[in-house]
């Protein structure tokens, strides 16, 4: 009986499916383009901006 080779990509897909969720939103093109340009100019990842805003909202709600 041959042992199956570990499939890293499959493991990561399954882990993400069980442990991660996406947050999606749509905005006007000009607004998104300005946001992307601002993030680039400031050297900040877009995902970091979203994470910070979400964390701030969670903390605000917890303090009520």
C-alpha cells in the first residue's frame, strides 16, 4: 500500500474554507481608484485598512 503524498495546496484550500470568510462591497469606480491610489501612496495594503476598520468597529461595539 502506497502512502499518499501530502498536498499542500489542497490542505490550504480546505483550511481556508473552514476558517476564513470574505467581506465584499461594491463602490463607484472613481472612489475605488482613489482608495487604491491612496493606499499605494501611503504604502498600506488595502486589506490592512479593512482589517483596522473592522477591528475598530468590534472594539467600539464591545465598549457599549
